[in-house]
C-alpha cells in the first residue's frame, strides 16, 4: 500500500472545508454503513448526495439519489467511496471530471491506480479511513 501521508491536521482541514459530498455506493438500508455515515455527516452540516445506479430518482436520507458523480448538477468538494477497491479507478476518473478536491476511500478500501491518478491531478486522497470516525475523533464528538 501507498503510505497515507495525510496527518490529523490535514484530515481536520478536509473535514472543515469540504462541505459538499458525493457518496458513491449509498444504500437506502438504514443499517448499512454508507447510510449511517451519510446520516451522521448530514447532522454535522454536510450536504451529501447519494450515488447508486439502482436507486436513481429515489430519496436516501431525504436526498435525491444519482446514478453517478457526473449526473449531480452541483459542485462536489469530496467523493466518499463505499465500493469495492476494484471499482475505485473508474470513480476516480469521474472525480477528476467533476473537479472534486478530495477522493476518500472508506475503511478497507484502496486502489493504487486510483490513488496515483487523483494525486497526479492534485486531488487529495484519503484511504482506509471513515470520515464519520475521523470527524468524531478529531472534533471530539460522540458517534
């Protein structure tokens, strides 16, 4: 694996400034991690757009679901990926197309090609971390 060079201060900076998130792999099941993370981030003031091609035009946690990052008609600061590692390269390509500033691969998710591609395109990359857990830890907020 590539060493994740982002320290706590950089993670805090990301979580403080990146307020509009495209959550790829969103689930409408309230017990699934993507749904739990989405709800938590919403309570912390983030605008989170769910992305799941099987749920297009449905609402997940009161937000309209989109098929891909490319379909969201708003500017996205951060892409949060709840997909298998092998799916990340294609999502990284979309993140570049929409000019995202951060590409975040969730816990146990890493794709070296995606990491190299986004960082080469000046997009910060976080992997094998969860924004909910990091937010709670860095800002000392209960989960």
